[in-house]
C-alpha cells in the first residue's frame, strides 16, 4: 500500500494498537483477569476504526486481509472480554467473507486458506465457551479440514503457523522437520 505521510502514520498506529492488544490478551490469559481483555478490545477497536478509514479512503485498493485479520482478532477478544457471542459471530462472519474473497481471487493463496481455518478455530473457541458444543465441533472440523488440506498440498513458505498442535508438523514449511540427532554423549552411552 502506498499512503500519504499521515496515512502511513495511521497504518503504523493501527498495527501498534493490535500489537498492544495482543500483549493485553497475554496478560488476560496469564492472570485470568477480564479487565485485560476489555482493555485489549478497546484498543483493537481503535485499530479497526483506522483500518476501515484507510480502506474507505482508498476503495481502489482494498485492504481485505488487514481488516479481516483485525475482525478475527476482535471477534475472539469480544468473546473473551464480554462473552458477547452475537457480536463475536458478526466479527468472525465478516472476517470469513473477506478471507474467502482473497482465497477466491487466488486459489494458490495458502495464507488465505489458513486465515479461514484460523477464523473457524476462533469461532470454535467462542461457541465452545458459550456451551454450543455442536457449533464448536462443526467449526473445529472446518478448521482441521482446511489445515489438513494445506498440509497435503504443495509446500510453500508462509508467514506463520498459529496452530502447530493441530498438525503433525508445520503445514507451511519447505520440508518436514528432521529427526533430532542424539547428542554425542547419548550416542556414546548407547555404544555407538
């Protein structure tokens, strides 16, 4: 994206809001205090407002992924802080629609597919926390199906893998992980 100077600053500020929100999320997870999630939501909503303003200012170059990433994060934060399943569901649904547009435009975009799976995983967390076991299981199944398809497809380099526990090895690496070699002292102990 090419922005004017003020827009560059706004874009940077939005990213910082979300980064700070992630730190507050971590504190909420660590302490169990809901106030950290509430603060994270307030800050993330500021970042989202900036993202939407930037998108509205430049409709010729939409920032679908940036807005969708924010919505996915906000959906889970909204659930963690406020137990607002309806609001979280709206955020997740819009994020899914945006990620789906990206995936439809480029079927080889593995990151968009993984982003869709990540949204389903967030939905599963919210539905499960709300006691909606069938909905949670359906969302988890969708996420795992996508993760499996990514893993089974061609290997590409990706920015991140947020759910390594869901796969036998990271889906988006150039090659599967190597087996660890025993340390020299272990090899000597085994008579090698």
